[in-house]
């Protein structure tokens, strides 16, 4: 009988005894949401965009308090800040001073800072609510078309193709021109905002619907769906308890990318005169008014233009980060 090649020494025996006395550490599981958050936390650019998004939302929510501390009422005229002969601000750089942080509007002298802050309310409210309408309709019709297939899928797909080919901007402009001043309990600019939300959301749901339909076509053949069906689960249970939770990630990603598109759409419509009614502040409306006085006061165009640029850029950066966190296989 041969002797063992290696006898454990005193040091190894002591280390083994110490390891045996240490309490065993339980393996901690990670949910998909936590894994996505860990990926997103490593993306500094996306976090920066998300921080700006949160700040913009806070500015929109607390606009009256912010304006009360740092500005003046958005509709208040300050004709003493305007040169009576030229109609331009008396101070340089558009009238920027410690009392008017972004300067004043030409001709009427309204506080540009206050109007930009209140304009964030209009843009974000229309963008968010229109995205909610589009996501709800797109998710409902997309998941139904993808799961049932057949004539249901064909009908929903043709409706989506029809809406995608429809001239959205022209329809909104034509609709706004015939909408009364009082509708659905809203008056004035409230009517315009309600129309923008409904129409932008209605014409936006096919984009969500196509993504949800494609994902549902792949998910409906998975094993867990077949298992639920074999156990006698109804169609409603499979749709909303088995398929829908697995569609949250693509829906969330597309929602974050849809909001900046809605902001640009609202700004474009306000620029064309189909947005909210004056004197309600709107970034697109301010850009439209700045066209005629750009040579005399370029700050009147630069500041609302920067507000749109920063907002859309922040949402796009954050949306790209959310997409990469929720779908690492599709990351760059």
C-alpha cells in the first residue's frame, strides 16, 4: 500500500477549521428589475439624462412656486423694460438681468424665464398624456392581434397601416380650426391641449401596436404559454397574466423614446398656430413669435430653442440607457 503523496500541514488544517466555523452566506437572488437597474446605474450618460428629465418634471410641477421666487407672472407686461422706439429690450442680451433671468419678450416685455417654465408644463403634459393614450391603445390592439392571429391580426394590421399613412399634422391643423372654444368641459387652451393629447395619442398607437404585436407573435409559442393553456387557463389570463408582464420591457423602452417625439410634435403644432391659444406659454409658440424679431433680439429664439433641445436630448439619452438596460442583447 502506497503512502499518500501529500499530507495536510498544520496551516492547511487550521484554515479548513476556520472556514468550517464561518457562517455560510446565502446566495442572494436578483430580480430582472434589479439587474436592469444595475446595468442602468453603470451608464453615466443615461443617468445624466434621467437627472435632467426629473428636474424638468419638477420644474413643470412646481412652476408657480419657482416663478414666484425667481420670476414674474408669465402674462404680466413690463413695458418699462422695452425701448419705445425700437420695441426691443433696453438691456443687452435680450434684457437679461438679476430681475429677469432669461430677459424679456420684445414689444410687450413679458418675463421670458416665467414663460419658459410654464411652457414646460404644456409640453410635458401633452407629451406624457399622449404617450399614455398611445401605449394603452397600442398594447391592447397589439397583444390581441398577435395572440389571436387570423382575421383579427389582418384587420388590426390594416388599420395600423392606414393610420401610419395618414397625414397627422394636416389633420390636427384642420381639426383645431373647427373645434369650438368649449368642449368636453374644457375651455380656451384646455380644449386645444385635449385635442392635441387625443389626436397625437391616437395616431401614435400603431407604432406601439406593431412592436407589441411582433413580440406577442414570438411569446405566444413559448413553453409557459403552452403550459398555461394545457392547464385550462382562459384567453384573458394568458393575455394579461402570462404575456403582458413579458412585454413590459419593450413597452417601457418605446414609451421613453416616444415622449420626446411628442414634445417635438407639440412644439411644431404650436409653431404653426395649431397649439395652445395665446397668451398661454408654449415653447413652439415662442419660437413662432421670435421669427419676426430674430434680428433685433436673437435671445427670444435661442432660449426656447435651447429648452426644446435640452429636453428632447435628455429624454433620448435616458431612453437609450433604459433600452440597453432592459435589452442587453441589443446593446451596442
